[in-house]
């Protein structure tokens, strides 16, 4: 492996002068296979890994390291950490600096109760002094780019300004702001006014995160917030063309049209890319359901695809359902926005896959 060179400025985007795009870090989703599939349809400017859990016995997880070491997308990858112990965070940073990362990202936003109850992720937003100590240590340990992904607060935004001042104090290079509190999870409207406030208060570029559903929506959010770019999570699972479409939108072009036949290709590609050697067919089918729960939001307004897909138990059944719903009218447009009221949710077969992550445990807008 080639160790990272410590950059002092953010890497250039794919479209010079345009707003940045980034794929949000999502546990059990943004692995090497998913990054490769997304890149096939149009890579974001930046990737962020699933979070590396940092604690007494932790070592950087091998499968997450693969998403760094074996990544051939050509796009920079930031390694995200979640933890609160200064010594173990420093040890993990030193280990990760031996890999070709673009920088280190600190998770200050995960809203999963089993995470924040350990006082990591979004739980740290209750303790600005602790956040300051972590950022001071990371700034001393990271020779290159240090980035942060955060929410606007824990139960409310009372600490937001203090936290933003810490971003400035410790010379963070890029800030991604999800415009909800930890307690709001994914249920509330996104507070874009507070993302705009962050843009006006911090010295570094800010990525707007939260309910970036389409390229048109991304453009509207950037107009509202004056952010330097957008970070997209769940809607990139639904629509992996979204980063290419954003670049088209930002340049004044009409975003490319996607058809149901294109989506059928995506499902096939994703199934094969995520197929682990030796994994039982039933488990692979269940694994696919966590992705298709999002794809189905734009297949039909009735939710019939989701209903049928969730009941499949074999590869043959799954692809029959896909063919019935996606190839009956292959030229029909796959709408860039999800249908109103069609809700993605975890499926009962793979509860772990949607409760461990920071962007997937409450599946609404």
C-alpha cells in the first residue's frame, strides 16, 4: 500500500469551480463494493468510509481498510473515526496514516441510541469541552486534512455556536453539517437555516447534508445555505446517478434521464458486486433488501415493488420481481424524487444492517 501524502488543501473536484459532492458514510453500506458501483454511474468528488470504531481493544477494521486500499475509483477517501478516548483515537490515526487516505474525519453525528449512549458520535455534542479536547488532539496528530461530520446538536441547537467556534479554533479543513439534532433522527424537517448559519460562522468549507433527494434539490439547498457542496447518503442508494446529475445541474445542463431499465442494470450490478464468497443465497437476497428498500421509493407510487420485493426468499424470486416491475415498461423514467408517502424501512430479515449505521436506522424522509 502507498501511504497518504499529507495534503494541505482540499482535493479538486471533478468539475472545477463547481460545488463539491460527497457520498455520506453509512454503516454496512458504504463499503468497497458500494463505492465501486456508485463510481460506475458517476462518482462523487469525495468518499467517506464507514466509521472505524475506536476503543481499548480496537484495531482498524479490515473490511473498511479494503475500501481505502483497494479503491480504484480515482476519488479521494476520508477515513471516519468514532470514539472519545484521546489515546486510542491518536493510536488509530497513526495506523490510518499508513494508508492512502485523503484525511481523517471525526463522527459527531451518529444518532443511533446504542452509539450516543456510549458518549460517542452524536452523544459528544452534549459536551463541547470534550469535543474541543478531541479536536485539539486530532489537529496535533493529523498532518494533513482534518474534517468533521456533525449534527446541529443533541436535543437542541443550544451548543451549536460553541461547537462551530471549536471548528474554527482547531482549524478543521471541511465541515459536513446534517441539519437535524440527534434526537430528531431522520423524522423532522431539515434546518437548512442552521446550515446557512454554520456557513457564515466557520472559516472552512461546509457540506450541506440531510434530505438531499435529487440534483434539483441539491441546487436549491445550495442556494438556501450558500454551502460549498452537498453530502448525500440514503438517496444515493436509491439513485446512484445522483452525483453525475448534480454536476449537470450545477453546470446549468438538464440532469440525465434514468429509466427503469437502467435501474434493473443497477440492481444486477449491485447484487453481483456485494455477493460475498460462500454467503448463503437467502442471506444475499436479504442483504439486497436493505438497498432495494430505497430504490423502491422511486419505482411506483403504490409501493407494490417494495411489497413484492420484501417477500422474496431466493435470487430467482428477487429478479423475477425486479423484471416484473422494472422491465414491463423499461423506457419509463425513474423519477429523480421519491414518490410521496412511499417509505423505505428496515426489513425483518437483516435487523443488524439497519440499526448499526448513522444514516439508516429510522427510514423516513
